[in-house]
């Protein structure tokens, strides 16, 4: 607390005193078929309250079920929601947090119930998704205003203490604000004051129905970052119009009118942390209302600087509180070096709100935190049945997590690593210029191992004889994988370098051909281009980096377009000292000049090592790459559960 006095200073908000300046962003999980909150959803929200956030905001909640766009979203026009809503707000409030909720209407992004497929919006036209838009008349406007007020009233009855009106990201209110959608000539169009009129009517209706002691936060896109959209200058004027009418102005960015909006809405690894802070700062300069900022914020020292310098009054955290729900408590108590960093892979974004994603997962998972999405079931984990000697072979992310979890459960743990450094494949990934958070993740895991009574055996190649000497009750194999070396003529030439290795960057030539355009090949190729190399990536399949989460894939492709030549359907057939020969899907042969060839065609499990250890302990499990080539998420999660199963 002494290190971050501003972040942990109390703040008055209506009748409440916030215990700190941290709000948990509106994030949610799928509910029942009706949209009611499940016990799993309640536990999901409660964990953020338990971790120390001052405000916990329930995710997108529809004010009018006819205005729903996606998923099984909380329906605030259905009294049936009250039972689960009360249970959830009780769970939040018992930890001293304020329960808030995001109020939303999809407008032209609604799932229409009309036979002609039309939707209602500020102005007539055709929606981004090809639907006919019917211009809302005064009668429809009044219905929407009333729906917002009633929704807030329902939420308050359900124990919610404040609300967040969603006026950004391309939902209905931002459609009214934005020149992209509002072309009206009446009292609801033209000037900023006119375009803000419906929002002011909604705020007034909520005040009337919920009273003065129900704080209202409004979320705005500081800039829509798309042609013809709302710019910062206009949002500043909009904020002036809203100043004093709401209790908090929350500044985000982007609009779903742009298919790449998610890269800014949920900032990718290719954007700086706090990329929206300057938008909040510009608004704070012209309003008296407290200003909240959001966007890839992860580190308490950075948050403290933002608040101390007067750029914002509050900080909203989304993915950071999935990676580590206890970030506020750890920062307050001086344990910030134990905060699990969000690596911004965007695996947690289900994408069920974007209809151009073919198969949205519809489930919440966090790569670096195996509890997320399992908050409810984790309450019923059985304690271990007595202390056991646990030997973990392999100090990568899965092995470290297994050792940490087993130690925390009271077992005697020995962690063996064949090299002189813990980290496994994370060590290779952290060299990339956009993987600073991956490096921090490695450091956090190593610190956790070192702070626990875990016996470390470095530079140790584990054999059956080594295991016999230790005689563990439990043996967990996390020995990793080795690079696949395809049978290509010239593959053993001196100019061929393995991507998954500690290669010398200074020894890489000016022209580089990467064989393999999976996630590793694309990321390594991008990094080498950043270092000034002339890079060509050859991928034999039609889609590069097909294993990447959608938003990370989208950001990666955008970055590759700037600096890398990417060839798909290109199969390498020959490597020479001068470069690579490949054939395309039509059988045409091409030559790609290169000083260095980077091999990134995948990994294969170290099965021989695994099988040599299989019968060395009665309790034996295999995790991570040595089971099958795994992602960081799979390795960490498997490590966690292998230890929880002891």
C-alpha cells in the first residue's frame, strides 16, 4: 500500500467509498438458456471481489431481450433473473466490493425478430452485417429509454449498487454518438448535443427510477479508429455534454463496425500497455467527473503513475484480473513480484459476439491461470491424502506449475531440469520483441519455485537410475519435445537454424527464409523482421498460424503484412547454400534466396525418455509437450491438475 498510495487511496462514489481505484471490467460467462447466471458464473465474479477489486462489474446485460446480439446474456427485462442476480451480488459484496452491471442494447447489431430481417437504428441504411436498418422514431426511442431505466431498476432490485451504461464499441448508444451511423436531421442528429440527447434521456430515466444513490458510469469509445468514425476531438465534446450528469466517464476505444476492432478493444501484444490512457487524459482535462481508463494495464507501478500524474482517476482491469484475480491484494501487500502477468494472447476472448468468427468457443479459459472458468469446481477440491515425495522431471512451464502446486499442497517436491535454467520453451519465446510479458511470466514462475521448499536439481539428465536413487511416490514427466527435422535435401546445411533453440541472433544473415508458417514460425519471422532482416515465411498449408487464438492471429497477420513476405501452399523441396526451393499448389517450382534458413515445422514428443521413466514410480503422469506438442496453456493447466490429482 505504501508503494502505491494513489492506487489504494479511497474514492467517494455516490453513497459509497471505494477501497481502492481498481474496477473489474465487465466480463462474463455463458448463463442458462434463459441467460440467468449459473453458480459457475457467480463464482467467476466472486473471485475478482475476493482478489481485492473495489468494483466488480457484471458483463454485458441486455436492457431489452429483442436487442440481444449474441450468446445467453443476462436479460434485465426478465424478473426470472433476480434469483441468480441476488446470489451473485451477495457473493461480490461479502468481500467488500461494489457490485455493478453493464447495461447494453445492440441496436443495429441485434438478432432481429422481424420477418424482413430488418433492425432498428439511429438512421436508415444497411448494417455492417447486411441487414436493413429502420430509422427509429420517437416512439422507439422512448421504448429504449424506458428499457434502460427499467433494466437499472431491475438490477438494483437484484442487489446491484451502480451501473455502467455501454455507450461505446459500436453498440446502440455509440451508434447514436457516431457519424458512422447517425445521419439524422432532427433533434437527435447533427450536433454532439443532439447525438447525446438519447443518452441524457436514459441517464435521467435511471435517476428517476433508481434514485440519487445509484451511481452511473458511462463507457465511451475515446476514438473509434475507423474511417468516418468518432474521433477523440468529438468524444471530448461528448464528455463535456455528459459532465456532471454521470458519476464516472469510462474511456475505452474502437467500434465493431470495424472487423479488426478487437485488436484495440482488447489490445494485442503489438500495442503498448495503457494504449487508451491518452484518450482518458484528454477527456479528464475538460471534465470534473472522475475519469476511468482501460486497456492492457497489468502492472501496479504503471497504474500508480497514471493516477499520480492526473491522467485518470480510476483504473479498469479486464484480462489482468483473469491472469491474476488477486492482483489488487498482492499489490497492496507488497507482493507485486508474485503477480501472474496477462500475456495478452487473447485466448480468453470467446468471440461469440463477432458473427464472422466461424466457431466461437463460448467458454472462458486463461492460458496462465488454470482456475479461470473453473472457479466453482475449485471450491470442492479434495485435500491431498497425506504427504508424498513428488519428483517432477522438466523445468518448463508445466513442470514448474506442477512443482509449485504440489508444494503448496504440502508434498515434498524435487524438480529436475537437464539445463542450467528453468523455463523450457518459454525461454525461446521471450526473446521476441512483443513477448515482454512472456518473459515476466517465466520470471514469476521461477520466483515461485525458488520461494517454496522445492529441491532443485539443475543440469540433471534424469534416467531410471536417477529416479531409483530418489525413490519418489509420484513421478511427473514434463520432459518436453524436440524439433521435427523433415527429410529435405540440404536440411543439415550450416545455414539451417532451428527456431526452437537458443540460436545466435547476430549470426542470422540479412535474408531469412522461415520454413513453417505455424505460430512459432510466424512469430519468429516477425521478430527477425523487427531486427532488420529480410524475411520470407513458407507455409505448406492454406492458413498460417492456424493454431493461434483468433484475435492474436488477426494482430499477427496485420503485423506480418507490414514487414514479412508470407507464402502459403508452399512446400519446401530443397535447401542449398543460396536458399530454398519450394513448389506451390499448382506444382510450380520457385526459388527463395536466403543467407539463413530458420526451421519451424513443429515439435515431436520425447517419447523415448517418457517411456524409459514410465515404470519408475507407482504414480506416473505425463504432461506438456512430451504427451503431445502443447500450448503454454495446456502445459500450465496440465501441470496444475497433475499435482491436484495427487
